[in-house]
C-alpha cells in the first residue's frame, strides 16, 4: 500500500465519485505536498506552531516583541480553538500563551496577504477576551491582551518592522483608553532600524535570510528537528489530504449547484492557478468568489492548500 493510500485510509478519505483523471491529479498534488515537507520553513503555520511549543523559544520571542512587559513564565497552547456558540465564527490561534500573571498573548503567522488583518486583529482580540472572562466575573478582572501577527510583507506600507496599535482618544492628543488591549503587526520585509537587534534578526530569518544569531540558530535547528519528526509529518500529510478532500468536495458542490461551469471539462487546474495568483495579490476569498463567479468553498479550499504548503 502506498503512502497516499495509507494516509487516505487513516484520514477516512475515499474521493468517491472522482474520475481517474482527477484522482491522478490529487495523487500528484499529494506527492508534491509530501516533497514540500522537507522544504518547510518557520513561515509554515504548522511548523511555527510546533516550534513555538517550546516554551523557552516562545518566551525569548515574546520578550523581543514586548520588551516592556515582565513575566516569569508562559503557559503555551498551540492551535488553541475558541468556540462560543454553534452559530458564531470561532477562531484557532497558532500560539495562545498565558503569562503567570494572567496576561494573554496570541501570535499568528500570516503568510498570504488577505487584506483583512485589521478586522482579524479586532476579532482575535475579542475572542481571547471572551475566553479570559468567565461568566459573572467583573470586567475589571480582565488581564492585558496582546494579539500579534507576523507577516513576510508590509501590510501598512510604511517601511517599518513593527506596527503597534492601542485604543486612543481622537479628541484629546495622547489620551489612551487604557483598556489593556494591544495589537501588533510585524513586517519581515523591512530594512528600517526600528526594532531591537534580536527581533530584527528573527524577522530577517522569517524573510528567508540565514540564521545569524544564537536565537535564530536555535529556531532553525528546531525547524529542522520538526521536519524529522515522523509523527508530525504524518499529521501534516493527513491535514493536507483532508484539504485535498475538502477542495474536491467544494468542486463537486460547485458542479452540483451550477455555480462553477466547466470544472469537470478540465478547467479546475487552471482555475486553481488563477485563484492562487489572486490570493497572492491580496484578494480575499469573498472578492475572488464574487468577481470570478467561483463557489466560495472552492476558493477557500485553494487558500487552505496554499497556506499548508507555505
């Protein structure tokens, strides 16, 4: 039994009803994804989550990003999900950490510019607050909340490595709301001299430059070690397989609903490439689906596959 068949069985994926041509394409994409595993870097959210489960590495990174806060230790939860209702959009944080004094720090690796970072930060902050405050607890008991997104692109196009946002009064200059909520966007694509040396070295490393200092060398070694972990590789490929299944289901649903015409005539690969180009240019799945008349499920499945392979 091939690895493809083994992973498909473990994932409960059968790809029933697919043509031989489409099954071959799925296998080819799986094999490509399998080969890409050996090239994954810290920018892969899967690898980032695994590496930052090491509390010592995460603590060093947090101290670089937030040099003015003090804590003794961090409790780390990777891929933490928060669901507050069946009809309410939940979130899954790459890294969710709580300091010994209760401060909450969430960190995301955002590779594809979906042009939604401000709204994403707003929602992430509110969801981490909802997880922090139990029913009946006073609002004054809310601890400080930091939401951090690391990007290999400059979302705000000001040339900075670090953009820090807090809630301020428009009418009175310098008046802070002082609600304890801070949002930070890190840009690895900068040459500005605006952050401490270790953080700049880390962001250069995220941008694809070699590991040059003690911390980035430790992170690079952890990335290499993660890729050697057979259990993690199997987990990653299982997720990749399910992404392929979800994509195919999205295509099938599109065909059944008549939303996407011509996919079954061999256009799906060209459509996938077209969607990938638009995603990389910063178009949101909703914009692509609306503009190109694609099923949203198809666009989202291509986006998921793109994120997994980065």
